[in-house]
C-alpha cells in the first residue's frame, strides 16, 4: 500500500489512517470500508453526525446460484459513519439495482423507487437501504464517499459555486446543481461523470461532496485532499478580507458572565419552546457561534436559513434571534417573558405561513412550530428538541451551517435553500415515514430530573428508573468519589447524553445554585426534583448531642427546604409545572426508641411537603412524599453507627436487621431501592398529574404508619 502521507500536508482535516491497522484488514473490503468510514466520521470537519454516506463494491458468491456477483455495501438508512458497524450496512446486488432504470418512470415517481431497493437485497441481515443508494450505485467506482464537509458546502452554497469549483480544481471536480436526493440524482451523477471522464469527484450544489477511489485508502486520501483544498481556499480569502460577517457589531460577555446569563434565561426559553411538549435544551458559546451572532451580518444571514438538507432537517427553517442586550437584567421573569413572548408568537406565525404556503395535498400535518435554534447575541446558542442527543446534534449542525455561511460569504455570496425546496425536504413523505417508524416516546421523555444524593442506594435507583423511562438526570452527591463511580457506571449503561454529574452539599447555597445552573446549561432547566439526600443518627435522648441534632435538621429539613426553594424558582420560570418528591421515612409517622432527632426531622420533612404543596399548587407544581422503611441495600446510612443503633434498640444483631424488618411487615417483604424508585415513578409518570400533597408508604405494610 502506497504511503501518501509523506507527500501530503493537511492543515484543515486530520489524517488518521494507520497502515498497521489497515494491513490487518487486507482482503476484506467491507472491513476496510468500515475502517475508512469510522475515520471520516470522527472528524466533524469532514461530516456531521448521521450525515453523508460511504460504500464499497465487492464480488461475492450468490447463495442460490454459487455464481460470482457484484455487491454494493453502503451505510443503511439512519446510520452514522462515525460509529458504523457491519450490522449498519445495506448490501445489494449491483446488477439488480442498475436494472431499476428499466422501470423508472421519471422524477415524479421518485419515492416509488425506494421500496424497490428491497428487491435488490443480497444480505438478508441488511439494514434498510437509504435514499442515497442509487447515487453510489450508478458511479462505477469500488469505494465512494459522500460527505458534508463545511468547507465543500461553503463552495456548493456560494452564489457562483459552480465557477469556483471549476477554477479551483481545474475541472477535476464536476458539478451537479441542487436536487433532492433520490434515483434521479443518481442518474445525474452518472451523466456528470460521462460528460467529464477522469474527474476525481462531484460537488453537489448546496448539498455536499462525492469522491472516490479504487481502494479504501485511495478514496480516503482523495476525500481529504479535496476538502483540504476547499478549506485552504476559504481561509486564504478570509485572511485577505480581514474580517467575516461584516465585522463585529457587539462584544461578547466574558465566559463566566455568559454562562451565568445563559443559566438564568435557559429555563425561560425552555418554557416558551415547550408549548406543545416538554423539550430538552443545550447551550454552547463556541467561538465560531459568537463570531456569527455578534456580527453586523447576523440580521441578514440568520433569516435565510441553511443550505445543506442535513443541516436544515435538524435546525428548522431559520433560527430565532433574541432582542435582548447581552447583559440584560433577567431578574424580573414576568418582564422578560413579556418581551420574548411576541418573538415566539411571530416565529410560530411565520412557520405556520411557511407551512400553508408550501404544503402539498398529501403533506403530513404541520409539526411543532416552535424554534429549534435560538441565538442570543453576546451570549451564545440555545437549541431545544425532544431529547439531549437530538438537541445537541441540532446545535452541532447549526455550527456547521455557520461555517458554511462564513466560507460562502468569504469567497462569494451565501445562498440558502429555496423555501419550497426546504419544505419538500422537511415534509418529505419518506422522512415522515422514518418519523412514524420511531419508537413511541417513553413516559418521561423530555423531562429533566435532579435527584439529590443520587450516588446512594435509593437516589441512584430513582435516577436510573427515571433515565430508563426517558428522562435525563442531574446526578449529585457530596461524596465526590462515590459520585464519580456512579457517573462511570451510568456512562457505560446509558451514554453521555442521559445525565450529568455535579457535586452537591444540600446545606451550601452556592453548591445548590451551581447544581441548578448546571441543569439549566446542560438541559434547559428541571421538571422533577427529588429530595433524597440524607443521613441517620440513632442514639438515646441522653446520648444525642446538639451537633447531632443540628446536622440532622440541616441536611434533612433545611436541605429539603433550600432545594425546594431553588427548584421552585426554576419551575416558575418555565411555567410548565413540575414535580417535587421528598423521600421521607416510616420513622416520620411511627414513634420508636433511640430516634428522637431522625424521626422528628423526618416528620418535619413530611409536613414541610404538605406546606409546599399548598403553596406551589397554583403554579402546577406538585409536591408529594414517598415513605420508605429499612432500605438496607446499597445504603450508606446502614454502613455504620445507624445500623448498630437500630440493632441495639431492637435487641438483635446487625446481620439480623433485614430479616427483622421484613418479618414485622404485613407483606413480610424486604424493601429494595428499586421499590422506592417505582413509587417515585408512580407520581411523575403521567397518571398522577392531578395529585399533590400525598404520602405514599413503601414499607411492606407497617400498620402503625398508616396515614390517618
């Protein structure tokens, strides 16, 4: 294999090919396809999440005839090349795919061709073939990359992109004007190649780039070389011009103040964006975003929207730009909402007019008219969507769109996708079919939960349950080592978009504020707050010290009060209601020996919950209590003196406690952390939205604790 690295210098893309790794894959073209795909997908300058497609063609043995047949392996529908595995590929008989030209009725029948791809399947374990399949099939190259590099799209979206492409590459890169992906575009690519034999790639107007090679390596290097040349051309122009986007109109706040301002406004924005369903947010103040949103050209470029369909599908027709000064006073929530509400109403009206103007007789019904991308000049970009991954990726795509606008403006003039074409992509029946195939949202989809003490047995089980039911979680604990262990386990189980970790001592105001700010910056706010952090001290009244008493009341009672107070502020900003759950105890209802401090503190927690329920009900904020008893599994409380104290009080050995507690219940059951988590889910899962001020015992049945 020829090593071209020594002959090439890459400044704008990353050369990641490892010859030793690739050598182990020699002879397996599909494995080399996957290797190349993963390398390309790991560099966001080459393509974005889920964007683009890669393929290779091999000779295989037909399982029915035993004859040699040519098979095309291509990324299947909905996949991501950065994480692509063999199971994510579609494999098709190439001759059958090419034979579809014989039944093609023309561009008005494009969508009908997609179902016919299934008649070309070679590997019965194939992923569903994507709409890009014919684009790769009609090009006669062994290895093909179709990517969405910002630098290439900047040229493709420039007013005179075709001329620039021809001059920059001396005719070695062809040009095909904008057309929605499909069978006919595949024919156009083949026609371009036939008319320009010997070209090394094709630029798709407003869309992306096709490159190819005889081997996986040749294809990889060809792709890098073309993108590098596009990027260098743009940077040379930027350097010559001396500024981008017409120069800077305003200055950003410093980083600390940006984060503080973003945390204050995020819950307000989230509430306004959640008029149809709860949304999860994301915030970024990437320097590329700040350069754009602070510029003189923002008001001209932002309404134009994006060019590449992959960008547009995830970011909507255009962003919403806030009419606030970077350092605006956000302390009066009602004033801020009254100023922003008309912006949202105008955006929804604009989107409805766009839908009504562009819709077809068979178009799907109008989707949520709220903005996905919100720009706050001097502060940063907010995005809101159904889950954290989708909203994070939307922000990444809009950053790509900014890169495209920056490049196009530097070399020429940026052009966006025509509104009708944009609508045809957004409401494409094939895209709608994809949406309809997606799993039904889980009960807590779009919800954000902050569970205090979530490294302990009960708190961890609650956080796990909520994530499994669709929520995102803010994990926290004052024991940072234990929190780190929990975070590592959750990362392995649920992935990075399901949670964040924040150190939190519920008695410290600054740590409480930091935790809620982190929730706002990472997810947009909070919907469910569970006061679970706690400790226990079991001593006779003679042995109980004032320090013991103060510690119990500081953590259990004052801590619950402070967390609830901070939660209420965020929930009221959002104006979409919410839930506060307090983990009490059977001991708050039942008297027992050696328990005056803990038991009375738990009783105070329960009544504080009733008081908060009475006060917060007008804001649709529900406050309920779950009362466990003797949850010993994975509990820090039971690791030391508390277990000793309870065993002493009952005249038994420590190891006899689980059986003792189970035996005294009506159901003769041991209570586990998962039982408490399930009880919490009962309150927040959607079936108890009109219940507040309740106490739910989960203790196996202790008759003395029945709520009277």
